[in-house]
C-alpha cells in the first residue's frame, strides 16, 4: 500500500482550484497555468483527496480544512528560513497585500534573475511558482500570504491568516 503524503506543490494546486472554482477547469488547463505536468496535477489532486482537503475530484475544496492546514501545519511541514540576499520576486510581507500593512527594511524574495527586487531568498513551495505569478496576480497574492505564514513573525502570520481567511471563506 502506497501512502499519499502531501507535497508542497499540492498547496499551489489547491489554491489555484479555489481561484478557478467558478469556471470549468481541466487538468490540462491547470497543467498549463501552473507549469506542472498533467500527471503532477492528477497526483496532487489525489493526495489532496486522501488528505481530505478536496472532494469530488478536486471540484470541492474543504476551505476550513485548508485554512487550518495552512495555519497549523504548513509552517512545520514545509518550513523555510530566509537565505542570502538575491534578486527575485517579493514574497511574504514584502509583497502585496501585506506590503501595504507592514513596513520593513528586511525584504523577502523568491529567487529569480527576472525578479523586481532584492531581498533574503525564500524558496517557493514549488519552483514553477516564479513563472506562474507573472501571469496570475490573485494566485501570487495567496502564495505570498502563505509564505508569510511559513516565515513570518507572529504579527505577519496573524495578518496573513486574516487575509487568507477573508479570501477563502
């Protein structure tokens, strides 16, 4: 028997499912939008179903369960520590919407030569995130908020969770 263990890209897929909930998405469209293979999408949805975060082949997301997972599980399951200063795309409190609430000299970025800022590097949940965010502002905001939960101090985590809840519930 194979045990289905959540992987970081599963969080990216679930957040995209929430954003696409009112449309008729396909695994092919998700694959294209997230820069993941179709088999990775299929396996991700299967793992998320096993974890009881989605039902009906990904058509229904258990939003409260996802919020609980992000708040109480994500920082421990997919932890991240700020690394060296690099060029990249702002994340956590350095990106919208938290950057409007928190002023900090310390910037966090997802490393990328195409990035718009310099800051301490934070590895994204999945490498393709830096491609995805360039064409999906809503997903970018959610992923930046998730990173604030992963790496932020108590104030940033609390603000991020309030914003995540307002977007997901």
